[in-house]
């Protein structure tokens, strides 16, 4: 396929592999932040092309994986109500809560619908004035503009039977939480290219300077990732800590200014709980006061709901890069994509699901 095959060329991949081998003299721990990058690394065996000393750590880069149990339980509670049409991206439907997932609610008679855009939920709300329509607003900075537009349109059009269950998380605070941890192993980052198409990468410069780590904004195809690793290793070997942009065909330093303005109009920064990790200050988006009437958590009286994480699942440790999926006793036995214990197995971008699909247990 044009413009994809070029980034999957085996001969070019081998050349990059040789280049990385040539410059590597020490052991380095590099974290890819995005679950899409993790999926590509495992699918194409990119980690197996690298020198033994290069350890790729799979970070908390899947918004489905890090959506807290509280929010999953809020979603199932809201979706089970007879006056509600609950709308969501498809990858959230099978994420397990403490008791049920959204597909189970649908099987029990709940009106749960898969959407490709939150703006579709606006139309459903207009067509069903006797129902409360709720959209599960999940994602990193990438999906925030579309969700912000849906809320803004609802306000402009005076639609009162629409709300969103907000689960937006922000990448830079998560990276800082990892770097500031006493258990941190990360020495360099491959930053998520799609996030930077919206937000740019100005926020990474203070992180790189404060923690003395190179950060390379990286795409998702095999050659993108290999080039990103090469750029990161080169900096590490030279004792450098700059922010570089491998994904220049899609990302610029300033990002998408109109999208940022819309997001800032509808949302503000707040504390967010990450599944398996816990609360990270200033790591999420919440609705501004002018739009608070569209907060489903408040509308349905669920703001104070809290849920404890299951102890059997080690997805939080995997998300922090402290263990690999194969290190979990439940991996591939008690925990499979059909019967997941945690979100890193149920999400198609989760590290556990990628290992289950592409790697036999070692």
C-alpha cells in the first residue's frame, strides 16, 4: 500500500539494525510510550533486531489500559439504566470493571452503542430527546479535540440530554511520574507521535532537561521505530538529552493550535487516577465550569465512587515498565484476551495482548 510499504521495507530495517549495533557500547533502557508502538515492536520483532543491551520498556501508552476501575464501573452503572443510551469507542466495550464490562450490560438489555465519533452521539441525543445519551470520552490528547467539539456543539445547540464520562489522560505528566519514581529504569523515551500531532512537543523540553533523558518523538511503522531507537541510542551514547522529532512528516513543534484552543476552552487540567498506577497530579482533563453540566459522573451522582485494584493482576507493574507480560503467573492461563484479568490484556494495544498474540510463552 502506497506510503505504508515504504516504512516496512525489510532491507531498510536491516540497515537500521546494523547502525544501532554499530553505535551501541553500553546497556540502555528505552521506553516507548504508545501502545501502538508496543504492538508494532512485538508484531514485527523489532526488539529482536536490537543489540542485547537495548531493553525496550513498554510504558503506559494505551488510554484503554490506564482507564481506572472507577470509571469502568461508572460506565457500566450508567449504561445499565433504562433511560440511557451509552455510546463508546469499540475498544472500551470489553474492558473489565470490578464486576462487569459494557458488553455484558448490552447483553443484559442495556442500550450500549459503538461509535466512531462523539459527534455521532450528538445526533443520537437530538433524535432521542426522551433518553439521556452518554459518550465515554477516553483517550490521550489525541482524541480530546473531537470530544471537546461534541461538548461545545451540545452547548451551542442547547442539547440538554447529552453528557460525557471523561477519562482523558495526559502523556507528559505520566512520563514525569515514571522518571521521578525511585524504581525508575528509563533512560530515554520514544514519545507518542500521534499525541504530538495535536499538542506539539514543547512540553518535552523541560522534562528532557530536568531528568537528563533524550526524548524522540516517534511514529508507528517499523522503520519509524527503528529510526527513533537509533536517534535515542545515539544521544545516550553521546551523553546528550535533547528532544528530537523523528515523525517530522506528521508532527511539528507547535502542534495543532486550533485543536489546542478548543480543548482548552472545554477542558482544564486536573488530577487523574491511572489504572494500575494510581493518582498522578495534573495528569488528566476535566470539564471547565462553563461545561460542567455535561459531566456524566456528576449528572448521575457517581462522582465519589471508588474501587480497589485486583491484586492478582500485575498490569500496573507492567505499565510502569518494571516487568514484562511473561513475568505474570496468570499470563496465557488465567488471563487471556477472551477472559482478561486486566486492561493490558483486553486492549488490542495492550502489552499483554500483543505478547499473547505474537509471542509464545518463554
